[in-house]
C-alpha cells in the first residue's frame, strides 16, 4: 500500500481528457468514412476479411456467421450484431447504389424488416468489390497490426473507383455527422477523368458530368441551387419527390400510382401514414391505399373515389407524408485522419491523390518483381549455354550449400541466381526452353521500361489511371435512375381537397363559446334547445359551408380568423368550446362582432370601427385574412391609442354605396357626417378622430346608414331608464370631429346620460333592462314611439321604485334563424 501512488485529479479534467480520446476514436475509427475509399473501418474490415478468406464473387456463397466470426476474431473486436448489420447494409440494393456484398436469404426490406439471423444467410463479395480490393497484395496501401498484434489489416483499400460518391455514407459521431448521397458510377468516373485532365476545373464543369445524386430507389430531385451549394461547400438542401402517375380505372375513377419513393424512406410507414389520412378523413376522396410491391418492383396504389380531385389529393400527400422529403447534404469524411466537410472538387482531388499513390506503389512493386525475375532469367539463359559444366560442378559438390557457393565462385552468379539454378527441375534443362526464356526476357525488359516510364512521367501515370477508370466504367456503369429537376415545385393544396364540403350551423356566444353543428343535429332539436351556459346568449348563429371562414372581432381591437371546418363539431345541444382554451384574452376582453367570409372569392366591402374614446376607421374586409399562428393568437384589427379605449361599434358597409355615420355620446351629443370623410386604412392603424368629446364624455355607439336616409331609426337608453327612438333626419349633417348636437334636454338636477344605443331596428328587438333594485324589465323597440331630437324620450322603468339602470342586454331573436 505504501508504494501505491494515488493521484488527485479534477473531475472536469478527467472527463474532458477521456471524452476527448473517445471522440477521437469514434470520429476516426467508427462513424465516418475515409475520403479515399469511402468506407468506414467496419466495412473495410468486412470486405478485407472476405477477400482474405477467398469469399469472392467467382466462388460459392458462404455462411454469413463464418464471415462475421472472422471479422470479429481477426480485425473488429466488437458485437457480432453491429458487424452483421453493417454487412447486411452492404448487400441492400435499396441502400447501396452498387452493392458490395451479395447475399442469399432474407437481407431485410424497404419496409424496415430486419434481415434473417446470420446463421441462415449466405454471402460473398460482389463483382465490383474486387475493384476496391484489386492489387491490395502489391504493397499499394499501408497495413497496420490488428487489435491483438497477430495479423495485419489495411488502413485503406486501393479502390479502383470513387466509392465515397458512388455509394455515399451516413454516420453520426461526436460533434460530427455525415450524409453523403449515392451517385452514378459512370458520371463520377467521367468527372474524375475530366479533373485528371483539367486539375483547375470549376464546379460548373464537374457538374456537367455529376448532375446530382443517383439514388438506388430512383425518384426525382428538385433544386439545382441546393445541389450547387452542396457540391461547393459540402452542405446543401434538395427536395426528393416520389415518381407518381395518375391513371384512369373502371367506373370513371382514378388512382395514383407510386413507382419510386425517396431514398431511405420506410415504405411500410409511408403506406400506413397515407392510410391513416384516409381513415381519419384528413382529406376526402381516398377509397383505398394498397402496397402492390412484389419481386418485379415497387408499386403503391392510392385508389380514389369517383369525381375526386386526383391532383389535389396527390399534392396533399406530397406535402403531408414522406412521398416528398427534404434531403440535406452534409458531406463529412476523414481526410488525412481529420474530419473535413468536403465538396465535389475536394472528394475527387483526394481520390486522384490516393490513386496516384496506389499506382506508384504498385508500379514499384511490379518493377521490383520484374527486375528480380529478369535477374533469374538471365542466369537461366547463361546456364543453358554451359549446362554440362554446371551439372558436373553440382555433382562434384558436397551439398546444396556447397553447390551454390561453387556456382557463385566459379561463374560469378549471385546468391539468388545460384539458388534458382540448384532448384531447377531436370525437365527444364531441355533445349526447347531457351526460346521461352529469351521471350520472357524480352517481355520483362518491356515491362521494366514501362514501369520506369510510369514512375518518371506523371503524364503516363495519369494515362494508366484514366485507362483503369475507363475500364471500370465500361464494365460496371449503368443508366441513371434519379431524375434531376432544376426548380423546386411549390405544392399548392386546394381547400376543397382538405375539407369535406358540408353545410353547417355556426354558433358564437357572447361569453366566447363557439362550435359548428351539422344540419342533421340542428334539425333534430328545437331552436331554443341550443346548448348555452347559464346566463350566456348567442351572439351569432348562421349557416355556412365548411369551406367558409369566420372573423371574430373583440372590443380590444383584435380579430380572430378561423376556417369553419376547424371549429369544434358538436351537437346543437352541446355548449361548445371556449376560445380562451387556445387563444389568451385580456381582462374584460370579449367578442362583439362576427363576420362570415365565403370561400367563393375575396370578401367585399369595408368595416367601420368606432371607439369609445372618439376614434373611427374604415378597413377593407379583405384585409382581415388568415395569418401565421391563427390557432393560438389574435391579430390587430384596430390599434387602440390607450389601454382604456375599446371598440363600441363595428358595421359592415357594402361596395359602391355611399354611407353616413351618426355617433352618440354619453353626455347626449350626436354627430352625423359622410363616411367618405373616413379614409380606408390598414388593420394596424388607429384611425382618425371621430367626434370632439368634452372631458369625461365618451362614445356610446355609432350607426351607419345609406347616404341621405333621414328615416333610419336609432334607439338610446339613459341611466335613469328613459328610452328614446328617433330618426337619423333629426340630426343634421355637420362634419367629422365636430362636437355635435344635443339629443337630450339638459336637466339641472340629475341630468340624463346615455348608456346604450341600438340601430338595428328593422326587426322588433327585445331588451332586458336590469335595475339597481335587482329587477329585470323587458321592453320592445317597436313599442317605443319616435321622439324629436331635443327630448328625453319616455320612461321605460319607474326610477323611484325600480332604481337606476345597472345593465341592459339585447335579447337574441331565435325567430330570425332561417335555415333554407
């Protein structure tokens, strides 16, 4: 214990150091591919182990478990499942553009099914894998000791073609991730050949050959700009869209046929999602979704109902399922032991540098081998000319060692030559062999000359590289599967596709409850059975299409916009949902007006807003459109100039008609002028001054009516319970922002003050007047006689016995609900 050295270290330093080492390991030796051969370490070890074991394309298949055991035992001491999964992926033709492993048995599917266990499947290297491994035995690449120092493994494969681009890569490490899509072999080789001839070639020139990714699953790529970004910087985004067609079938129906889906999309999940859209009736018109894929190819069929909008449904599916996805390039690879984000130019440059090294090392190996053989051939040719003497010398020698030394001493042969002579088989001593040796010498001299030229002349080396690449292209290239489209097509979805067209009843209440009810539920109940909370009253009840929209305005100057089909669908007798469940309301804020916007074109006319503190504005109805986040927030309809101001009147005015407005204030002033004095402005504006208010006075309401109409009826109520009905003609036209004229006779003791105004008197209206003594008295507008301007009207209540008016509410007239 005394000799045990205990170190005290800061935890943060230990964690940083250990995690740094771990990060370096998974970046360099696990998750990211090498820029030269495009392989991760586990993939490289699988291919090398299969090659060493002779499990190649020209031989029979071998149990996958045997290969996995070799890989784990010799090169990759990790879990067998991770090795087998990597091996399976190398065999999946919907993941790899050019499969590197051929597999017999179940190797998974596009539906996300896992492969059969490795004891059931058999595998061998594919033919093109030989091009990755070719010449690995000729000292072309560096080898390192394996994990237990019992064998050696390559650090990179020779790679006769740019595999990183051809098969792509995906991986996540510490701080780095990579997403490199697969490409077409022929196109990539053409670009490499061009770059060899033109080292300073610009991206535009390379993209004449590499037009974009070429997914094994085909489909359509949209977005030239994203491709250019990706190939320039290593990062970029494109849209990948399924290949679809619309076909006519029996009974005048149509079906959408999907023949290719985006890369890396799970087919089973996609079909399930599309069927859920049908089941949940997110859109109308889908009769059935079927997966008709078989061994002949992929096919998903979306059968439509009669007269369904096929284009609209297809657009909805593209937008809301993985029929169309975004593909994000993130081309990160290990270049000289460092993770680098690389573009097309850098990848091909690195590959060319690698091939230059491979060809140089292979040529040196071949040169050395040829020179060694030439040295022996020279000796054999010389031996044939002095054959008898050599035989006698060997017979006179004591043993092989003595024979070699005698040959070296007497005839000046080298040790290697002497070894070859004494090891020569007797049948090779026939006279006929001299010709073969002389021919071999000529051939070796030619090879040596060629090797020297390759090593001395860079041009010759590149010619060899180009020739080898062209050979690979000729043997393995196949047509492009993915179509490239320069522009990203915007998906427009018609509302008619999204929403089942239906006539409904919309209900909005004064307390803020809202719902839509089917005509069937409405017809099965009496009108008075409408579901309301106690004390609540309807504010709006109307028939609408599910394609229409409603706009609700609050007294605080905001508006809410809802498509009718998004209102909660409830029975006529149900209460409805409260708006504040989704949208926050300010204290004392409430809905005061509702407008319906039909789906058959732009809404016409304007809205006239009148505020309590004396402002007025006119805004186009078409300005109150939907907005981002409408489900969770309100938008501004009229900007209030103070926190205490509220809207007291909102009225809709039709186009191509002239209107006048009449305002009534608390102190009894009334002002009439043309609405044309109020300009049309946007939603976020505050408006202009409507009337010149005395201190303490405020606007009770406003009435808009057609220009020159002196018969327009208006009703007001005072705090003392006087009700008065008068015609607009009682108030002459003065002009905007004036003080106005008195509507009431001013009393010295307890003067009347107006607290309520109503101008919609075309139908008999009923009012519930609640008093300070707790009484409720009902009055009708039609029973109230017209009075001259300068009068206080008639008593609706007995002030002495009933008290003053505490509240007045206009009753909702159910008899006016007409559903035709």
